[in-house]
C-alpha cells in the first residue's frame, strides 16, 4: 500500500513578502545572517517553507544547502505549518522512560496525524519534542500553550476532546 502524502500549498501575503525582504536586507552583512534570517522568517510565516528558504539563500548569497542544513539541524525550526491545535509530546529521557512514546502513539491514533505532520484541514499538528524542562512532571504533553503532566495513555482522549 502506498503512503498517502499531503502537500501544503505555500501562500503568503504581500506584507509577509515585504517583511521577509526587509529582514534579509537588515541581516545580510551580519555574522550568523542565515540563523537570524531563519528565525525572523519563522516569526513571519510560522514555519519555514522551501520557497522562503530559497529567497533567504538568494538574498544572502549563500547556497540553499546551507540554509536548508541550518533549518533542519536546529529543532526550533519547523518546515511544516503547525495546526490550529498544535500538540507536542516530549520524548526526552525522563518522559520517554515514563511512557511518552505510548502517549505519542495514542495522540497520533486519535488525531489521525503522524509525528511531524499537520492534518490536511490544518486543524491538528503533532510534534515529538525533546526535553521541555518539565522533567518532574514526566511524561509531558503540550496542546498549544497548555501543559499536561504526569500523563497516562488513558487520559489522552479526554484531554484532546477539550480542543475539538
């Protein structure tokens, strides 16, 4: 059976395009310009579509491979748009040994979204994160800005129902 792929169509406003161009102009002569441009672009768009990465590479006169390499190396950057309801499950050591892998699998099953993906309607996204600094609450899941700790697989469904 073939894996069904969903494609996100990149859309931007004129304001976003202008902000990106201004950002590139502001950082192009600075040390660390690629990182600064990517951080700013993610603030503008919410993620780093390949079209934006190409414009950054051209504007900074660096290879696209450098821009893509930085954007995929650092976990702070997202190459996919987040859903309106962004779920993240910590898979750091403390959380993982307390069952966060099973929690992540349950979230994926309930939402019908795999880790790193966004639902075709843009409603849900699921990310596996590394330590979020709440090890005492392990295992931990966030839904948008809300943090849920000391989770069990049995609690996941009721938590997610609050956001549907």
